[in-house]
């Protein structure tokens, strides 16, 4: 029922090296400024407080291109998602970086939210005349899922029991008003994104179970999942009847499809019902086929029964975060390091490759093969649609402020899971520079991971135990390596290197991971290259145009056009690595001239325009 691996509390782990620098840049960039970039959505609308929605409100500004009137209702909850997801990433950045100035603001916000709690425990976006009595689209559970995740993160970092108690009472209020097995939270006509996102209330329930050990939270999560399967919701990919339909292909709004993995996972592990376990296995196979070579989860914004394709299927930054978070949960629940490989693939490639390598901006939508970023997918004109998502912006307010908040969440979630633990001791799950304090039994040890991974492959672990203590240090064996050097005797178990001994004082364990250049074939029979966890791309020189400025230092939107677009075709040659750097070279055919040329490759995360996958010469 519980997880195989336990997480390390927020506040007991901190990034180092390049990840710390990137997080500091984001905190001083779009993460720390999103409220100034879109104040009317993020700050002015006190949607959980004074501006709670009532039957009297007809519409409000949510800052996007306005939809048809009849759909207006679906947008009314939207600022709750934008705000809470933003606070979630902002709060985690602030704790992970221990930034006192920003933590001050975080404290004030949390106390403001607690002040909105009603006598009966309700914390949410609806006035009493609306709550729990919907016949159509609503954000009752979704607005709470996003906010309570923030509150529980704050509790985790501070141990402030007032905040935990507030969440427990607020969740009890949900369980009182939607009684378990005796209500239908997902029965709603013409429901849309909000109702379907509401299934993610299972995130809160799973976390509350972890904190309190109270099984009722898992039982309630199972109830929500099963109720979700019974109704005509907008997002049906995760419904059991569709999972067990062999002809069914994923077609939903990507971000829903990828986040719903977690609800199915929680239900499956809570009940151990063979039907749910089988459903999870089938669902994960389908998810696999919908990802691109860089790990990008197809959906621009819908999946529409397509496999992940390097040129034709865009992926949304929200989906990148949600799929990674789902794999993190699977890593914890199963203890299987294969999910850590998937997390690294997404984070180090799709996620790094969809943020601008220098500016404070991200792509709302991105493709692996990215030939132009001027609003549309690789310069295509989409009829009857003004597409503006393929560009770099710190906010993307002309579409929706969803991806920017989620881009602020992804790095903290990665860092928080770099170390986990089980009853035998600490586990290095995801590689990268960081420091953590970990309780082993009743002893506190510290671990410091010194590395530039994935930009070099030697990792030094400094383990400090002030009092001698016995435990097993486990280090994940990445799926891409067969060959490692460790300076300490070890055994290998289930793809972990295990060092079992008494630890005393400061001890150093050094591991040298030895990646090789790998030539991979994509689902559409194109070739792409990887080096250890890194997917490689041929960078395409681009002309940058600033399309919008925000009057805030270093905040602007940009478009990119190629200086000269050449596509390359792979004809079977070897890939050579340049000494000491992550630059590679391979002979390929210039599609336009037919001539053989030396083509450079570099990690996809360092690129803007690029070619990742290559057709093969027959
Ligand atoms: Zn988004």
C-alpha cells in the first residue's frame, strides 16, 4: 500500500552546481516575476478569498484569447490553477535555495490562505451558493488539488502543524460533501478541463496518507478514480473501459492524460487489484508510444491518436512536468530504477530543450525537430487557428498562463527526488549536484553529491556520519551503462550498486559512469543519437527577433527563424566525440545538395532550433 521508497522532506535537500545556478536564474527570472508579468491573474484576483466565485459572476478576465461565450464557464476556475501552480514552483524554489527574501513572501501567502478557511473547513474558490452542487463544468476539486499541494509542501518544509491541520480539515470537508461511495463528484454535463483535472485531488490524498498513515485517504482516492471512470468526462484516456479496449489510442488533452497516470497508480497500489495493475501496465505502454525521442510527451495540445514524432507532434511544457511527476511517483511506489531513467530522460532532454538556453523564457509548445519558432509548428500555417504557442516567452499570456508555472515546478520536483531512502538507507536515485540531510534510523547523516552530471560522468559522494552508523548506500545503475568504476567494494542488486558497511566521519565514494554513443531508432524508423542520458541534436543557427518586452529586466518574448535550413540524412557513419567536451561529429547527407558533410551534434538541452531525428538513406 505504501511506497517502496520514501522521499526526503523539502528543506532537507538543496541543489548544487549547475542546477542551483539554473534555479537561481529562474527564481530571479520568470519564477520570481510571474506575478508582475501577469498581475491581474496571479495577484489581483483573490479567487480563494474575497473574489470567490458565486452565481452572480458572469465572467472574468483570465487573460487568454477569449473563447466562445458558451464555454466561458470553463475558464472561471482558471486563475486558481495559474496561481497555485505558480506558488507551488515558487515556494519549492525558495525552500530549495533557502532564499530568505522570497520565503518571507511565501509565509505571508500561506497565512493569507489559512485566513480564508471557513468554519466548516472549506478552502476553495466557491462561495456557499455554488460549492459541491454543480451540474456542469467546475473547478471544485482542481482548484483544491493545486492549492493543497502547495500547503502540504509548506508543511513538509516547515513542520508547521497549523498548515497540516488546515489541509486535513479542508479535505474532510470534501469527504463530508462528496461522501465516499455515495456521491458522484465527476457527474457533470458538458464538463471540461476543470472537472477532469479534478481527478488530481488524488495527489493530495496520497500525500496525506504518506504523512498521516490514515488509510481513509487512499480509500477516498480509489473512490475518486472509480467514480471518474463511470462518467462522461471530457478526458477519457485513463478510464478503465478505454484502457481495456485494445483498439483504443490515446487521444485526449495531453496534460490530463499524463497527470492521470498518478491517479491510476495510486488506485492500483492502494488496492493491489489485478485489474487496476493490468490497466496501469497497459496505460504505461501507451504513454511510451506517445513520447518523442527526447522524452517529450506528445500533445499540442491534444494527442489525437498520434505516436510521438520528432517533427509532427509538439509537446506542451505542462505535459513535460506532469509526465515527469508521474514517473517520480512510480519510482517511489515501485522502487524500480527504470522510472528514474525515464525521469532523467525527460528532465535532461525534453524539459531542458524546451526552455531557452540563455534567456528567461520557455516554449509553450516545442518539437524535437525544431526548424522555426515563430508561433506555429515548424512554420506551418494551421487553417482557422491563430497559433502562437511555438515561441519563447516568460509568461505566454496570449494563450494561457499554465506552462510557465509548470516550468517553475519541474526543476524543484527533480531536485526533491534526487535522493530517496528505504529501510536499509539512502538511495542516490537521480544524478546531479546536490546536498541532503537524511535520517537513517534515528541518526542524521549528510550526503553531498559533487558532479557536473550529465555534463560529466564522474560523481563524488561525500557521506558524513558524525556518529558511526550502519547502513547500505544505494546508487542507481543507469540503464544506459554496463561499465562503471567505483572506489569502494560493492554488490549489485536490482540495478542498484550497494555499499553496506559502518560509516563514520566523512567518507568519499567515487563512481565513474561510462556512457557510450548510442544510435537509436524512433517509432517512425528515423535515427537519433544519445550519449548516456543525453539525447543529441544538430543545432541550427537562428536569427532572433524580440517580439514583446515586459518592462522588467531581461523579460521578453522571442521568435527564431533559421539562417539557412538544411535537413540532414543519416547514411550509417560513426559518431565521433571530441576530446573533453560534449561535442560530436558525424558524416551525413545534406538533403538539399546531396553532398556528404560533417555535422555537429550537441545535447538537445543546449539548443533552440535543431534537428534531433534523421531519416536514413535506403
Ligand atoms: Zn501549459
